C-alpha cells in the first residue's frame, strides 16, 4: 500500500465521524490565529500586487478576501494564503519546520465559502488539512528544510486535504488530490535568503494548488498515488 493510500484512508475516516470537542476547540483557535496573522499581512506590498492582478478576474463561485472584496476560490486561496504568511505571525509546528495554518486554512475557507458550507464543515476541513500535512512534514524533517520551504511544499498537501474535505471527496479522490498536490508543491529557501518579496508566495501557491488539486480530483482528474514513496 502506498503512503498516499494510507493518508487518504485516514482523511476519509475523519469525514465519517464528528470532531471530538477538544479537537474542535483547537481548530477554532487555529482559525482565530490565522485571521490574526492574515490581517496585518494583507497590507504587505506583495499581497497588494497579487490582489491587483487577481481582482481583475471574473468571479463566479466567490470567496472572501481578508482585506475586503471577493474572488474565485482559487484566487482567494492564493491571496489569503499570502496574507496569512506575509507578516510572519502565523502558527508554527516545530517538529515539521512548518507553518500549517497559512495555506491550509486559506484553502479550507475558500472551498467552504465557495459552496456556502457551515462552520462545522470548515473546522473539519481545517483539522483534515492539519492532520495529513503535519505527518508528511515530520517525515520530511529538517533535511528537507535545508533547501525547501516546508510551508510551500508540505502546505500544498494541507491545502489539498482541507479543500478535499470541503468538496466531499471520496477516499480514492483524496488520494488523487494528494498525488496531484505533490507534483504542484514548491518553495525554495533561496526566496528568503536574498532580498525578494517571494516568501509569502509559497503559502499562497500552496493554498491555490490544494484547491485546484482537490477540485480537479472532484471532477475526475487522477494523480499518482506513489508520489510520496
């Protein structure tokens, strides 16, 4: 059995049961923390550039932008993911060298708002994204962080799992979404070892990649299940 199959079965199991009270409470804290990081980050110049580019797109299935306005689910995930990481206030999971909230919650919010889902569904999407991605991050560990920015690479899995929960993916579709997210994942350390505005784009692209990978799997696009092996 491939690692992605194990993770997709795990993600599917989360969907079948109500969240424990304690887990729900922590998900709410993560969501509040995400907003606290995203609002100051929304004024970052890089986020402003993204907004100006993406607000020109016609929005059919809309989701809210943190600093006001609406966009497509993919664009909202991208802009909000950048905002959540830009001010460097977002949550961190030390064991994975990873900021799980920025991309995961941006993707969960966009996918849930697009469909008008409940707050309970949003929390379950957040939990699914955190639980799947942090496990991948722990396995990749510090060696991965030497060259790669885990928030961009691992974040794509968190976003895909979160969006997959919102879109109601089957176990097989979860696997396809994670396989596609694996080939989308990116984010080089060099982006913040030199003077550039690219660092928050790692979380941005991870959030967008997760939404796209999950929507594509929902529509029948297949991904490689042995990507993590």
